[in-house]
C-alpha cells in the first residue's frame, strides 16, 4: 500500500511509455508492467491455471497407472484360474477312463486285443496321451510310497532295498499330478525280517 505522509498518499509514477527512452526499443506490454514492478494479471491467471492443470494431470496419471496395474493382475488371476479349472476337468475325465485302460491292458496281456477292438483301443490311448496322461510303475524299481501302493508284501534275498517285484496295476499321472498310484507287490531284504530283528536285539 502506498506510504502516507501527513494523511496524503504519495503519487505512484508508472512508466507506461511504449518506447524505452534509454534503448529506443519498443517495449512489450508485459515487459513494461514488469519494469513498473507489477506482474500482468493475465500472466498470474495463466500460471495458476497451469499449476492446477499439472496437478490434475499427475492425479489422473496416477489413477490410470493404478487401474492398469489392477487390470493386469485381474487378467493374470483369471487366466490362472481358467487353467486350474481346465486341468481339474481333464483330470476328472481321465480318472473315469482309467478302468477302461485297465481292461485294455488286460486284454492286450491275454492276446485278446485284435481286430477293430485293437484300433479303438489304440485311438483311445492316443487321445488320453494327447491330454497329458502317462502310465508309470515298472517291475524292479525301488518302492516309493509317494507313487506306489503296496498290495502285497514279502521278503527276498534278491533285493537290497524295498522293491516293487510285481506291478499289479499301473499308475497314471497327468504331468506332475498323480491320478492313481501304481499298485505293486513289495519285497524287502531278508535281513529286515522281524525274526532277524529279534535275533539282533538278543
């Protein structure tokens, strides 16, 4: 506010000349006002608007990035859930077909898999293999309770560890998922018999 002297306002002198008396150059209106110690009202308004727009832009950008991240996570979750549901559906269908595959295996072992029935069996086996089904369980492999189910037990001098000496029913898996363990007859070394253990204890 202009200083007062004895109740009277001192005059304010503004240099509004369009020609700079020192340089002889034409003054820009904004430059003239700046030289007079004032910022043009239009410049002040423009600066305020620019600041507000920048803040709104930053806020909208942050919202957009957050929504995009949420959508990407949602899409990944949906795809993962869809894959799990598909795998469960395929596994369920394959489990229902295992008794049919057992019948085919028994027929093959007895030489009864001939003619048209043989072609149908081969087609079925090819289809389930394409879906990821594979059989496992071999005679002579070490007994593994995570993939084997022992239906018979004995002792033998021919083995040095618990061993599947006979595969009574093959096991099946889909990928890493065991659909049915291999059902086997297991033999343990003779020195592991209860009588041997009792003698060692005595």
